[in-house]
C-alpha cells in the first residue's frame, strides 16, 4: 500500500533529520504526536494519509531554530514529499498544515481550517499537557535555567508573542500562561476528551506541588 510506504519513508527521513534535536522536539515527540493523531483520526472524518504525514513532518524545522523563519519547515517538508513521489494534491495539504499548526497562529487566525489540521493540531497540543506535558515543561525550564517556582513572580496572562519568547519566569507560571489554557482550544470532540483528562491530572499535580512546597504533605 502506498500509504504504508510513504509513512515508513517519512519516519526514516524525520528520524535522521531530528537526530540530536533537543528533548521537547525530538523524534519521540513526533512519534507521540503521530500515535495520538492516529487515535483521534480513527474517530474523525479525515484523510488519514494527510493527517499522519503532517504529524510526522510538523516540526521538521522549528522556526525558533531557524532565526524565526517559519517557511523553512513547510519548504523542507514539500521537497521531501516530492522526492518520494507523493502526489501534489496530498503534499500541498500536508505543507499547509505545517504552516498553520503553531500555537501562536491560534484557531481564529488560520485561513484554511481543515479536519486534518484540526486533528494534528490537537495531537500536538495534547503532547504539551498531562504527564508528558509536565515533563516537557520542566525539561524546557531546566534548559533555560528557570526556577521551578517562585511565589513572588505571578503568572503574566497578557503576554504578546515577543514577551512570551523572552520570558524568564519560573516554570510553574507556564502552566497558567499556556498549559491550562489548551483544553479550551481543542478542535475535535475526541481531542477535547483526552485534553480534559490530562488537564485534571495537571490540576491534581499542581495541588500536590503546592502542598509539598508548604511542607504539608
Ligand atoms: P510547541 O512545540 O508545542 O509549539 P514550544 O516549542 O513553545 O511548543 O515548546 C515546547 C515544549 O516546551 C512544550 O511542551 C512547552 O509547553 C514547553 N515550553 C515552552 N515554553 C515554556 C516555558 N516558558 N516554560 C516551560 N516550558 C515551556
Ligand atoms: Ni510539535
């Protein structure tokens, strides 16, 4: 089957390209997003091939690591898909999803809302919350040498994109500034259900965190 062949060729390409990528965006992030995409796609009316290829290629060149240039990823993905003879009508949809998927280009700003974008974006957001999301946040915070928590620094709920990137706030603040907001930004019914469960887990985690902080448990 063409689908299986394209998927395994893409996996090979992504694994090679992301060898040595930092923890939050390594191959295992891609693999989780791909698996979650399959789980959600099984319950939504989508083209599985478009959704799975987009999941596998969505972080192929993060703009953060390319001087803010957000066309590198889509271009790289497009060139790769052409090289393995994926038809243009499929490749074009995949490239458009990669363009539209980032958090900052949230739902309201995207012009080309499609069911496949909805699914992959949900899968990517799900990887930022729950047990994995907590691990990724502290890993990112450690990489940036941020404090775990500082009760004297309140979360900033009204950051613009530039302030958000430059923020040096403790990692716990990131829960309020982003992670706890994600469940209300889910696109699909099944994605939202998964998000609600992961959300409750984060709330429980924060409750335990503050109790331990105060030496109460
Ligand atoms: P994504 O790849 O989901 O668009 P980012 O590149 O912004 O997200 O972040 C990658 C991972 O690092 C995510 O799990 C995210 O929650 C986490 N992260 C991003 N910014 C911060 C921060 N200021 N503090 C802690 N974790 C962060
Ligand atoms: Ni991602």
